[in-house]
C-alpha cells in the first residue's frame, strides 16, 4: 500500500504541475492580446511578433542555462557559500528528458536524483519557464512602438533566462541565502518576478527614450491610449486567469510538513511551509477585487487603469498571500494601487519616462511595495520551516525588494540597454517609427500584390490580345 500511495503522490504531482502550466500559458496569450490592443495599428504585427518570439528564444535559453541556475545559485554563489552541484538540472542530464526512474545511467547522478526528479523535472521546469516568459513579457509592454525586435529579444533572454532566475534562486528557493539571512518572504513573487521585471523595464526605458510625440514642447505628456480597448480587456482577463494558475504553480501540492514528528501532508508555498489552496484562492480574489475597486476610484472610472489596477492589486498582495487574511489582502491591494497609480504619472511628468502600458508601475512599483508591506505585516513569522533561518522582518524584506528592483532589475536593464544603444541597435530609426514598424511587411505585401496584378494582366493580354 505504501508503494501504491507513493506512486499516486508522484503521478498526482506530475499532473498537478502539467495543469498549472496549461493555465499559465494563458498569461502569454493575454500579454499578446493586451499589447496589440494598446498599440497603434501601424505597429500591430511588430508588437505581436516581438512578444511571440519570446516563446522559442527564452524556452531554449532557459533549458540550457536557467533551470541549472536556480539550483546552483542559492548561496549567491560566494555570498554565503559555493556554487552548488545540480546535475539533474543540467541540459545534458538524462533527467532533462523523458524518464521513468530507476538506476541512473550518468555517473554524476544518484539514485536519489532519479527518484526525486524522474517524473517531475519536465513539468516543474515548464512552470518556471512560464514565469520566465512572464518576466520578459512585462518588459515587452513597456517598450512597444520604438524598440528593435532584435534588441528586445536579447534583453528578453537576459532577464528571462538569467537575471530573474538568479533572484528566484536567492529569494524563492527554500535554502536561498536571502531566505536564510534576511528572512525574505515572497510567496507568490511580488518581487521575484514583478519587481525585477518592472525595474528592468525602467532601466531599459531610460536609454530607449520616449515615443515621438509623447511629450509636448513644454514637457506635458500626451495620452497615447489603447487603440482596441476590447482586446486590452480580454487580454487582461486572460492574464488574471493565467495568474490564478501561476498561484497554484507556486505551491507544492503534497508534502510532508511534519519534519520528523509524524506524517502530515499539506500543500506548501514555494518555501515548503504549509498553506492551503483555499487560502490562496480567497486572497487572490480579494486582492483582485481590492485592486480593481481602488483603481476605478482613483482613475475616475478609466477602463484601462481599472483592469490594470486589478492586476497590480494581486501583485501588491502576492508576497504575503499565503498568510494574509482575505480582508488584509483586499486593503493591501487597494492601498498599493492608489500609490502606484499616482507614482506612475509623477515619474512620467518629472522624468519623461514613456512607459506605454504602465508596466513599471503595475509590476515594478506594486511588486516592490508588496514585498516591503509583507515584511511589516508578517513580522516575526517564520520565513522557512527551518528554525535556524531568519524570521520575516521589515528590514530583510526591504533589502530584498531593493535587490529585486534595483540590483537584479534596474541596473542590468539600464546597463545592457545602454550597450545596445551605443552599438546603434536599440531603437528603430525615426522615419520608420513615424511610418510604423509594420511598414516593411506592408510594402512587401504591396509589391507582391502589384506583381500579381501585372502577371494577370500579361496573361490576359497573351490569351485575349483584343481585350487589352
């Protein structure tokens, strides 16, 4: 019976993550729809393809690099210890393919490796991969209508397959050095995905510059609103749906949380501390509701910001949504949304930052605030089941938020975007921006259509010369 129960647990866990990955795919569908809806018609296809190509590029680079980084970098490396061995996560590992378990073939693997990772490695990798796509897509929305596709794809691979997974290894791994030493707690990735991606986007926007015509001569920002509000609306609702799957994917579905004093199974958060799917369902929906209501009021009923505010509300509460009371989650979400809405427009006016979809505010500022607030609201709670690790505290989470937004987000984004700018490959030429980034495809189509007309005319003339 024990063997049967163990097998059932393994198969259930494998299926659980497979289902969450399918739901999370809707996040990327939503981002594609949302960004195209926010883009002027002359840039639709460029925006769509720019975001679509995240899928193959980040998937391949994450397979070869990102998955290994998560398990190899919890100590920094060399912040509190050395680089860790993670042979089961290396691209050439037999466990990075179809595997049913049993004795390992590779000498670098142990029987424990194959027992633990044979059935789950692929679906667990895929869950983190979808997080990688999300990090890159957050940056994508901020820079629409003026960035070169090639430059964006370089930046997408950097954040999607390296920088965000470094911060996950540091602050989203049960033994990450930030969890051990700072008491960092970020259960559903307010900082680990959203703050870093928002900070990275802000770093890119500074050297990239504003769209032509965004600011009047006196510096007043012009509103370049969504061109297809329905597409934006449906896109954001798909992101909500995928985000719900994301929450489930941040949990371990069945884990013995008793620690040697018996066997008690529970769902756990990413740190292997017990929570329940009911708890995160209540908090997800209440933070969505709080964010939407606050955004509706502060924006005076603006549809774009109402929907975006719902997303920002979830992000603002996500760091502590494994432990918050639902009413706490609602009020935290509402407060975060009011702050980020006002901060977005202040930064836009003061620093002439053209964030096309408010991604820095909705993800970056909301994620940063969410981590900081969790440090206060959960002060004294264990950050991890390990009693030797630091407990959750305001200073630890504030330092962690700065690491996410500034150290691993803003600084790399600004640095690499500046390098690309100096190479002359960051931004499209002004004349192309004015005509639209789809101009080359449009011209090609026009030439092909003209060639078809000419061919048909010649054929008609050859067969019926009297009609010409």
